[in-house]
């Protein structure tokens, strides 16, 4: 009841921070961290940049997530590497990593 002075618990909470640096043209590095809490069945959506799109990752329960990324030019394109460390309900998940190489298409 809204008028009874009762405080209703929040269904979802998330706190996140991201630091990104571009030391030279074509080079980038970033670190992001998030701490989240939600009720069962109510996922949190955290966004990630991938080589060719933005992805929403669904997370539920209570936990934290850290992601480190690096991007650099290589072989006529760019390489992006990322490492994700996650912990949910006090249990660490195995590290997840990705390695992508992309090159812009040229139209004639």
C-alpha cells in the first residue's frame, strides 16, 4: 500500500562504471565493472560493444561482473580481445574471453 508508510523493496538494482582510453589512433583499452541484484525471474540487461554490434547480456540474481577489452590494428583491420570475469551468488563463473578480427568492407 502506497499510503501506509510501508517501504517496498526494489526489484532491480545495478551500479556500473567504465573507463576507456585511446592512447593512439586505432588503439583502445577499456575496463568496466558492474554490481547487480534482482529478484528471481527479473533479469538485468548490461550492454557490451562487440566488433560489429552492441549486445545486451541478461543477468539475474545477485552478483558482479568485470570486463577488460583491448583493440589494436592488425592485418589490414582491427583485433578486439575481451576477458569477462563474473560472480553470481558468491560463486565465480569460468572466465569468458573473445577474440575478433574485423575489417571494413570497401564498396566500389
